[in-house]
């Protein structure tokens, strides 16, 4: 089963349908401890609902040279012969039902239903030589990132290898310090397909389906009050750091600041 991929310079996105956020067991905090009290108290003071979502993922530090990629991964999508790899000269039982059209690059044709992509084909790269060892959707999703990955029957598809997005989050990092390096829009969060696998929670994607409404201020909050609460939180932070310098609290600080930056930016 051949798969055609179209890549263009922009942010890295993997797309299917949204899935509710399920907090990993490692995120549980012992209720009643001083750290739990500080975490829950500071979360309420922040007044930004996005912070909790951002706290559940981490990203590497940005580099100076900004480069990124959009990956439109059509898992179970249209056939390649009906998109970027038409075969108009093949027998009728093989070729698709649609006509082909020329593109901005001489010699490259695409399906008649892709006229806008045809107009920017000089900015795209079409790969028609990708195949996998099993004629199914999941193996190629894994093997495109790691040829050693294999589908298993124990729920640990690909033996826990990380997805391409998680690898990019670790070694490339985000374009901006206040934005995530990897956003996923998927209905399955198994490793190899979308998740971080053995790389751990730091490189899991921010689940885009959970961001709906999170970039707006909560009811009753306005920009001046948000600024006041941010200042109050910074004061509590200084107090907290004098008591507890654990990595958990440092991550809490980081993602409340990221949430604040994303909500308050013009």
C-alpha cells in the first residue's frame, strides 16, 4: 500500500479527530502534602484554565534558526491514486475515477480536485516511493518514523517507539518559548502513532482538541485583573521557591507563565 506525503514549511500538526484529555497516572499528586497545597492554590490564583493542559506536556528550548514542518497525516484517508499519485495510463481497474490536471511544476500532475495545491506545487514535495511491510494503516504510521517499529497485540504498538512529532519536540523544540513544540489532533494516543512512547511525558503532544475555549479568559476575568493575579502569583512563587525547589513546582511555574503569555498576547 503506497502512501503519498505532502510536506510544507510551517508548524508541525498531526490531524484526525479530537480525544478527551486523560491525565497520566504519573501526574497524580498526594493530597494533603505541602507541594499539593501550593500547586492547587497557585493554579486557582492564576485564573487561566489553559495552564493545566500545558502543564501536562513539556517542550525543549527553542533554537535560533526557525524551521518547522506541517505533516498532513491522512490516517485511513483517500487513496494516493486519487490525490498526488494519479495513474491515468493504468488499466481501468487500477486507476482512479478522477481526471488529472497539470501543476506549477512541469511533469507533475495531481487529481482534478486539488487545483489549489496544483498552483503551489513548486513549494511542495511529493514522495511516491513510500511503502511498508504490512498492508494496513497503523504499521506505515509507525514505520515512516522508525523502520523497526511493529504492530503488536498487547496495546503497545511499535514496542513503544516515539512518534515523529515527539522526536521533533525533543531535538528541535518550539519556535517560540511560549508555544508548544508539538500539537496533535488525534483520536488515538498510542505511542508510535502520536505519542512519546519511551521518551516520556515531557515530549507528549499538547492535545489540540483540549485547547478549545482555553485561549479565552475565564468568566469574570479581564486583562487588568489577569495582570494583578500574575503579579500576585509571582509573589507567591518567590515565597514558594524559598520553601520548595522541586522540579514539579518549577514546571508548574513555567506552564502558568506560558498560559498567561498565550492568553494575554495581542
